[in-house]
């Protein structure tokens, strides 16, 4: 089975032996290996590989520019290959591997697409290195400027421009790429489910209907470095206190306003056990069904951080993102009335939907309900059910016009 052998090939790339999780960050050696893997899979199938201005990789079955000669625009599927720190194996790769497996299955049954079929590997979906999620599709669609992207820094102070150059890309190339976006007539991203809905309803696959509003904010509090043993409590200016208050405030505000809020990353300066913190930078992730409620969470946290003389700055924001209702209905019907579910997770599909591309998603059941962790899982049987669903969708969307 091609799915299983591709899955095995990817299994070792970027896997941390201690945690069992994946560390696949944008424009690193691991990312390079994954990008080479993508090109190898595409070429072994005779698909044409193109790379857009941002570095996202596209593999085409058929001429992606055929629409300019009177043909139809492409049907694109795929996802991303990068991960969060110690991420699971499925978030991202499941969509890319399933896409190649679906193309194989279509060819095995002699399917001849009436419009080009594309497979995409979006770069830097998780934003694990430079802080902004969906960076590849965000810049592609113009939702983030190239200047801002180039100047983002990783934990070592390396800018995205420097990382691109080190990976052999010209950072000046970075920018929105309308030509690439115009090739996409419809986008369907297959993804592992990141919650428990499909376990609860006993279904292997669902259609995604929408993405919750969500964003990331950077919290910065300042203090004065000093000795942990000799500085009297009343003399201290401890940056940690504002940070701690912000974490508690985020949790309380999320409860109050019916949202979720997470502080999952923090950098403390100077970072000594026996030194009072002079500076803390922390990242707040807040999401919810109602965008006004998410804003209230951030306002509440900002008020607390203000009281400590700190700052809260928005890193990224994505408003409510409904997928194309007609496409969602069409997929759900073709797939036999399977569940239709929304998600609190962000996806490149959201960026494309917000850029006006008819977009939907497919979710594959995750029996643990856990994601962004090595516990993330999908059974082989459900992965194959996902591929079958994708085959049905591509047959429908790329098949000959009735
Ligand atoms: C990406 O998976 C996100 O939702 O942050
Ligand atoms: Mn993710
Ligand atoms: Mn993902």
C-alpha cells in the first residue's frame, strides 16, 4: 500500500528519540529532508513540481495554467509537513501523504481528470519557529506582508530572511503570489481531527465547516535582574509577577467569556534559578466561537499586564472563517451524509478560504482526541478511510463535467 510505505518513510524524519514527538521546523535540515521527500514523491509519479514565491511546494497532475487556455482551474489538496515542538506524526503529514495516495488510487482506477489536480506542502504552517501560524499561506495570499515575514525572528534571533537565505532561497522573492492562488479552483485539506467529536459520534471521517476566530499575542513584562538571596522583597522589581498574573488572568477570562486561552511558551531573561527576572516574553493563544468574546479575553489580560507596566502586542489574528457552504454540502452529500464539524484549530485552508478560494476540509478520527503531542493518533483503517473519502471528493470535483 503506497500510503503505508510513504508513512514509514516519513516516520523517522525529525523525531525526537526522548519524547517520541516531532521537531520539524521551517527552513531547517529536517524541513529540507521533508521538502526533498515531497519532490521525490511527485517526480516518481510524473507530477510537475512548482514552488511559489513563498516556498510552498505544489505537485501538479495536469497543466495548472490550463484555465488560461479555456480549461478549468485546479482542484488542490494537501497540507503541511512541519510540526509544533514535540508534535504528533499526523498533524499535517496525514493530508500530504493521503493526497499522494489518493492520486495513486485515482490512476489505478483509470481516472482521467477534467481539470488539473494539485498537491500542496505549505511551509511553516505551525509557526513553531518564527511565531506566526500559517506563515506560508499567509504571505501567499497577502494576509501578511513580505516585509513583516522577513523580519520575524526565531528563538536564536535568526530572521526569516536569514533562514531563507541559508536554505538557498532569495528572501526578496517572498511575497503574495496571485498567479499561484488563481490556479486553485477548489481546495480540500484532509487533516487529523484535533478533538474528540468523531470518537463520540463513531464516524471515521467528517467534513469541516469552519474555523473559530483565533490569534496570538506577545506579552512582555520588565523588571530588574538582581540576586535571589540578597534582594529584599520590597526592593524587587520582578518581571515574573506580571507574567504569572497574566497566565491566571487568561484562564479566568477564557472561563468568563466562553473561550479557550493558552500560554504555552515563555522566555525568561536572564533565566537563572538564583536571579530575579529582568524580562519575560510569553505568548498568548486565544480562540473561541465568538470573535468579540475572544477580544474580551485579550482585553482582560491586557488590563492585568498594564497594571504591571507590561505590554501585549498582537502577533496574528484570523477572524471567523466559514468554508464554502456549497462545497461543504457537496462533500457531505457525496460522502454519504457524514458529520459536518467546525474546529478551533487553525489551518492553511482558512487562509485560502479568506482569500476567496472555495475551500473545505476533511477530518479523520483521532482516537486519543489529543493533538500537538506525540499522543496524536489515527488508526491505519481510518487513514485509509480518509484516502477513500479524498478519492471520492477528487473524482467528483475533478471529474468530467456532467
Ligand atoms: C495549528 O495547528 C493551530 O491551530 O495553532
Ligand atoms: Mn497543528
Ligand atoms: Mn495542521
